[in-house]
């Protein structure tokens, strides 16, 4: 039976707490990155003082435990770099950026395809070569200089195992971001398609006069709506761009005669209609 390591269990509990925090994304990623770094250092010390009981336990540590935490470290570091250096550009260019990142990941995967397939299929016939520190092929497989500094904490392929896990994490992240951009584009298209069939054919000044009258009278939401919201709603409803509405209201207010000109005309037209209908 594989040995349970308390600090690893605590690591995942703490990472979950960080993930649930309502704080800016970069701040959250910094916390997650620092935690992964701390636990990796703690594990380095742990295996010096707590010897593995057999090769199976050592293989499990370097094949599963360490690579998953190291993958988190690489993943959070990559996301932090992305959020700090995120291109401030159009959604189309941003989508191409994500696609290029996916191509880079795929290219890296192809360079180590056999091991990727071995690890993803959970094969075990070469575990004694890949995940035991006594393996003398260590220098042959890895270019990571830190291995030579502390060979007790590395095998020939545990870092590569972490990269396989990171590949999936980053691939899912970039694909999710691409889907988000597609949803935004789809929503915009939908809004265009659902354009109101109504068009305001009187003047903008007439519309603003009507909007203020509705607002003041309490005819909409008993008056519990601000003028800007009403202007936005009517602009969308009647396919008209209404700007500087407050300035227009001031001009209406400063009229020398008949300040409620449009409303008066509405009243006259309506009364004329009523009188006409009475005579039929």
C-alpha cells in the first residue's frame, strides 16, 4: 500500500481554499504558485528523512505525487505570465494567440510522444527505469541542471511526467478561453440578428422630451429608473443613437414658447383621433 504524506493532503486542501477566494486572479495565482513551490521544497526535505519502504513507493512518489504538484507549479506560473502579459487587443487576435500557444504545446508533445503515450496510458513496464533514482541513465534523459544539484529529488522522467500533466492543464485552459471568445462573438451576432424592427422617425429632441416625461410621471417602474437607463432602452428599441441627452433637455427647458412641444402635439393628435372616431 502506498504511503500517505500529510503535507501533500494539506497542500490540496489549501489549494482548494485559494481557488475559492474572491480576490483578483493574479493575486490568487501568486498564492497558488507560492504554495506549490513551498510544498515541493518541503517534499525535498521530507524524502531525505523519511525513506521509501520499497521501490513501488518510490515509483509512486516520482511518477504521481511529485509530478502533479510540479505540474501545478508550471501551470500557475504559465497562467500568471499570461495574465500579466495578456495582449490588449481584439478578440480575433487573442484567439489566434491561444491557438499559437496550443500549437507550441502540441509541438513539445510530439518531441516526447512515446513517453507522453506511455504516461497517459498509465503503462508501468518501464517505471523502474523512469521513476527510480538509482537509474544510471539519469544524465542521458534530462537536461535539467537542478538534477545534478540534488539528485535525491529527481529521476530521469519525473519532470517530463509533470510536463505531460501540464500539457493537459494548459490545453484545457486555452481551449476554454477560445470557447469563451466564440460565445462572445456568437452573442454579438445574436444581438445583431435580434435588432428591433422599430425605428424612431421623429426628431431626437422629441424622443428626449418623451423620455423625461415618462421618467418624471413615474409611468416606468413608478419612476425608480434613472434617465440614462431609459435613454439606453429607447435607443435600442427605436434603433437610434441618443447622445448629449442632458444638453438637449436643457435646450428644451430654455425654450421661449411651448416647452413641451412634442407632448402637446401628441395630445392634440390623440384628441383629434378621438373626435374623429366619435363622428363615425
